[in-house]
C-alpha cells in the first residue's frame, strides 16, 4: 500500500497510473521482439529499463524504436562519440608528436646537462615504442647523460583523482590519463606452469628500476577457476610484489595485467630501466619537470595514426586511451588539455554535426563514469552520419566484429550458432548497472542497420542476452515473423 494526499491507494493502481504516464505499460512491451522481452523477464529487468533504436542506414524511419529519446548512461558506448569527434576534428592520419630535447652540449656521446622527454598525450606509447625511441637516441650517438632525465607531461592539466572509479583500483581500466602516458602504467604478470620443476614460472613486463617480484610460485592442483584469488597476491608494496598462494597447472599459461600500485613513480622507474638496459649511462635521476626554454630538439617520434588508435579504443574498450584522445581535443588548440575544455569542444562539434539532437552529457569521454549520458536516438544519428561520411571506413573498422574480435568476441561463447557472428560491427558497454551495444548490423535481406540498445538497471549484466536477441532480430530481417506490433503496423501502412 502507498499513501498520497487523498489517503490510501492500492499499490497496483499507483503503479498503473505511473506506467501509463511514462508511455503506457502495454506499448512498452509491444515495442520489443518477444525473444528480447523473454530475456529481459529472465533477468528481472522491466522493459522500462531499456532504450532501443534500429534504423536502416540512409533512412530516417526506424524499424524499431523503444524509449529511444530517453537519456541513459551508455557506459563504453560513449567512446563512439569521442572517437568519431576525434576523426572529424583531427582526421584519421593525425599523430601525436613525442619529442626529446637536450639542455646542454653533447660531445663524444656525452650530454653535459639534462635530457628532456616531452609527452604529447600519445595514447599508446608502449614499451616496444619506448625501446625504439631509445634506439634512435643511440643512433644519434648519445650514450651518457651526466644530468637528469626530465619527464615533461604538461601537455595535459589534470586534477589527480583522489580515489579509483570503483573498489578495484588495480584493474587497468582504472588507470588515469597522463600527458606522458607510458605503457598504460601497468605490469603484465605471465604465469607458465613447468611440469619438469613442479613450479610455475612468473615473468613480469615491462622492466621497472628497483622492482622485485617472485620468479616462480608453487603449482597447484584442481580446476582452473578463480586462479587470481588462489595466487593470494599482495600488491600493497608497489616495488615488492608477493604471491602467498599457488597457481593451478590446469590453467596453462595465463597473463594478468595489473595497474601499478604507485602510478606517480611508474614513468620514472620505467624510463630508468629502459635507459640502462639499452647500455646507456645516467649520472643523475629520472624525475618530472618542465622543458627549459634553452633546450634544443634532438628527436621527434610520431605516434601511431589516429585511425589505428581508435581501433584499440573501440575494439578493446580501452578507457585510458579514450581519455587521452578526449583531452587531446582541447590540447590541440594550444593550451594544456583539460576535461572541461574538451567537453566544450565536443559539444560545439555536436551542435554543428547533429542539430536538433539531444546533446550528450560528457565527463571524460570514455564511458567510465556515473554521469555520462546519451540516448539511443542521438547515438543512431551519429552512426548514420558516420556511415556516409569521409571517415566511414576508419570508423567501422574500429568496431569489434561480432563473435570474432574485440569485446564482442564473447558473443560466440554465449551462442556459437548466432547469426550475428561476422555480421555486425559493434561497440559494447558494461558497468555495474549498465549493459549496452551500438554499431552496424548486416541484415539477411542485404539491408544494413544502425543499432543502439542501452539497459540501465541493477540487473543489467544479467540482461546481456536481451541485447543479443535484438541483434539477432535485426539480422533476420528477411523472414522475421517476430515483429513488434508498432513495427508491423508501420509496415502495413
């Protein structure tokens, strides 16, 4: 029973009136294919928690629209806005320019002064590219720095986060952006069982100066289930990691990416280790600082082109890379990149590209946020525009091919016989209370569709099969008899 000003009112009466005011309970169910509705029911998710739009490319008339104008948290589907804005504003061939300077004379391979590495916001300055940069310095004849190696990351101006996004601060998705982001501030522990010794070998990459971790752990028996917990890892001391448990032999070789526990010292320790490993000498220390006015350029190393970078962002839903790109949208204007400035630039671009569409609520551009919002209708407009624009190929190629690669490869595990496998290019999204998918789907009729579906509900993770069913319904457009009433009525007219 519920109370209102007129007295007692039965709960069902109140519920019915609220439901009708919100669009009508009957229409909420009638707007969705029956298989998707059944999957929602099995997950205990009401139709009022999902927003959907399925629209043929090149058409203004949706084949299916359900709460499409409702603004929801799209999770990582928000990366579609960031990456398409990047393509539009910077171009697919855009590169970040990492630069190395010297503030003293170099004689016989010895720098009498400091070496300055100035970051550009490059989203993918990984260990292999850092080693290549060191090799280029060696090719210039530099082998000894008598001063310091100074890391300048002033291209971005970021307020450090006081806490992680959730209660798992060492998950790589929680890494913060950085003007000089090196190897995602993460370590990869690789565990390889060795039957001959009865131990499990532990390999850690990349190298960090002064870092210590066990080279082996005991081999355990039993099934390969929650093997990370079985290792009983202690990451509390960033430079001295320990494993008190064992690793099941049945797991075979497995990698475990972990964000470094002291991210502020990751860059200096990585640079020091790579510098010394390349056979060079260092008289001083590796520290953060700024580029002196008198320094001269020694080397410029471009990043991968943006078209390749957004493939990593979208296919594998890399949050920190998305935030690096988002910040670059303002840093490229000349001032240090700031989230607020990037939000303003993306909204200006949005109003020009999508007039009349509800503007997104932006935070960091990655979807790793509780506040970011967009609608199925607005995201469909983006997909439609992108499909016919000059960057259509680069944008579609950045998406995960359903059941084949990226985050949507898991679709094959859920349903090995799904007709969606190989027929959809998708961006998926997941948060504690969000499940989403958006992209392009090839129908069996030959028609291609823009598809967006967003679930906001505490049981969203259990409702992923409903999104799979919507994708299957879209693929089976040639002989689909499971037609929502609103769609069937539209096709008869």
